[in-house]
């Protein structure tokens, strides 16, 4: 396949290939799976607390690339002198209300007002675990450029972000974060919507971030499709791929990859190091909270993939393989 711009049918965006997105037709099977599930989906032993040493941000990373994993898909990426925040979610729950819905396993390691100066905020799509209203409202009026997918800017404007600081991107579109740093939106296999209605009326995407020294891939949410091979051929190789490994399930195989297909995507992208994201933060599926990372470790060995797994909240330079094993002490043994 090639990397065409997104297509629509009426008001609905379409995936690059036919995709089942676990709609109402799967409600009963999914409900049964949740009712009968006995996996440790929420940690029995509390995680954290984690604390970011913000003084580290006073000094640029020696090698030019440093990552602070806030949790899930929220990362502070320091790349070639610029700072980019991805899919920031600081709220306690990934939900449309504050009193119910998936709750964080651990608090963010730093407050929003402790973040260093940002050059860009990157938003992949409009789901609650990626687009958090209260977090976005914190940035309103701060003159920080936002880069996001088609249609998502409407939410940002509603929540107070100046439209002059919003750039919406179609698949294949590029924008400059700086004169020597290019952001490119590329296809993903997922869906969108913040409720039962208006599903798929905004776009979802992954992003290539290319600076003068480093080239990295932020995968956000996607099921496997052969477009990863095309992205690797056109935009790779990548120094680091950030790919989702959690929230997979037998009733929605098309929209989340899980560790096996995420590791396949890394190989297709021609990645050097793979960083797992979208795990260990919210209960969004029926697997044990630690299952994705432990399965990935096994696939990494089998497929000869070098992994980069930093501790939550710890600014960590990307210089080679790393396994912090931060979750091991919180696994329940009974």
C-alpha cells in the first residue's frame, strides 16, 4: 500500500484497510469477557510514587535525545534541542467524568506547572486517554504550538487554545516544529470519538519527528497493518520507535497491536530501539496490568529487538538498550 491522505465516507474518516473497531455489535461478547475475567487488571500493590527531578531539565541531554515517560502515551521528548509533549493526560481518570472510569495506577511524577518550557504539544487523536480536557485547559493562553489530527482542533479551541497555535494535519502532511525539525503525520489503524455519537468524525494518526540528528516515531494507537512497512521505507530508519503494547483484546484485534504485533511494527519501521508505551497506567482491557511488558520482553529476545524501558517520571537519555524493571516489585504473587 502507499501512504495516501485520509479518506472519508460521508462525515466518517476511514482506516487505511478495512477495520472492525469493536462497536455496538461486540458489546455483549466484550461484557461477558469483562464479567468472567480474573486477571490482575489493576495492581494490588500500589505503584510509585514516582518523582521527577526537574533540575535535570536545566541541562540538555549530552546525546541530544532524552525521554521522560509520564505514563501511558504521555511523554516529554527532548530531541535535538527541542521539547515535545505527547498526548498529555494528567487527570486522575481517562473518562468523560471525574468520578468514574479508568483510574491512574500512579500519579504523574511532576505537576503541569513544573514542566520545562515546551516547543510543541502533539495530540494523536481524541480518545479520553490521549486528549484530556483539564490538561489542555492548563495550556490555554500559554502560546504553545499544538499539532494534531484533522478535526481535533475544534476541541482545543473550545477549551481555550488560540486557533493561531493549532495546526491540524492530514496523513502525509508535514509541519515545522523548528526550521530544522519536521513533524509528519502518517496513517494509523484505529478510530476516534468521545461518545456514542460522532464516532470517527476526527482523524487519528501516528507521527514521525525528524531533527538534525535524530529521527523518531511516535506510534500513538494503532492495530497492525502493512503501512508500517511503507512508513519504514519512506521515513525510516528510526533511532527510537514508541509503540503501544497495552489494551489489546480478542474482541478488538484490529485497533490495538499488543506486544507481538508492536514488535513486528518496530521491525517493519526499521527501528533501532523500541520503547513500549500505552501500558501500566490505566485499566483498559482484560489482561493483567503487567502482562504486556512481560510478553514484550520475551518477543524482544525472540526477535532480537533492543528495548528502551525507563522508569516512570525519570528523565532518561536514549543511548542504548535499557530495562529498568520498575514494575517487578509491584507484581502480586498471589
